[in-house]
């Protein structure tokens, strides 16, 4: 059996550290590559960058913003994606009216903190909503997340926020999926709820698998890596 290529796409201000706890197990079953978005300021550009260096066909998994990038990869080159996993992500564009303005203000407030007080200070505020409530006292986990965000610059944060605010509507991509698809959400994820993933599943005709990780927030790969790996290995074997 040919060893599958697996491309992992990090989320907003994340890097390979977000996937690191899973890598030893995944590398026993796949050729794994964690991508970096560099200075890109659009999801489509992020997707094209990945396609430019990817093998002819591959398994694809994206977390948070990375899930939206993964959907743009499918839009651009559906024939190259053998299977898709979407973790803690969404599919809708920025809402119109007051809802959209609230999102802009929320993201701008975080960017303001990063520009005024530094990325680390922003990350220490942001992380409070990124993990399950019970993990907020886990100093090692919190520092790992904060340090990961801190490695990115204020400029990268600004560019990635711009990419998210101009995100395409991905409903049409979900409606055309015909490959094995895994959707995963943290029980306590306030950014991308289990309900949102159920709504995504209802758009996909290929009978996706939906998993809700008990006791996890948004950073599920760092909070519950063993559980995520278990579901990934089943998905890789489909």
C-alpha cells in the first residue's frame, strides 16, 4: 500500500507547534507536511501557495483558518484532494450588517492590543477563549499556545485577519465534496461550535464523519492530541 501524503494547514497565528503532539503517531502512517502561510493576506493565495509545492495528490487537513484554506484548495484543485479533514473551522463569509461589524471590531481589538502592547500580551488575552475552561489552569499548555502566537509578528496577524475578513463563501465547495470527509469540533469551542460543524455536515453529500471532542476547546490538537490522532487514523484508512 502506498504511504499517503498528508498536508496539515495551521490556523490563525499558528504554526507546526499546533500539530506537534500528533506528529509522531501520524508520521508512522503518512508522509506529513505542515505548511506555513508566510506573509499571505488572502485565503486563496494561501491555498495556491500550498498547491504550488504539494504532491500530485494528497490527504488534506486544516484547523480553524487553515480549514478555510483547505476548502479553497478543494475549490482550486478538487481532483488532487483524496480526503479532507476540517477541524474547528467554518464556511460562511463575513456576515453583513451588525454581525459582520461585531466580528471586525472583535478582531481589530485584538490587533490593537498586539500593536500597542505586543503579540505576547494579545496572545495572553486571546488564549482565554481558545482552550476548554478546565485547561486554563494548565500553565504548560497555556504557555505553549501563547509562545506559538508570539512567534508571529504583528504584521502577519494583520495580514491573516485581512484574509479572514475577506474570506469567500465556501458553501458551494462543501456541496460538491465527494471524498472521505472528517469534521471535528471541540465541545467547548466558542469560535467554531459543534453546531456549526453539524451545519457543514448537512451541506456535504458524501456522508461526512462528525466528531465532537469532549473536554476540548478550539486548540483540540494541543488539548486532546490522542483523541484527534485516533480519529485521523481511521480517516486515513478510508
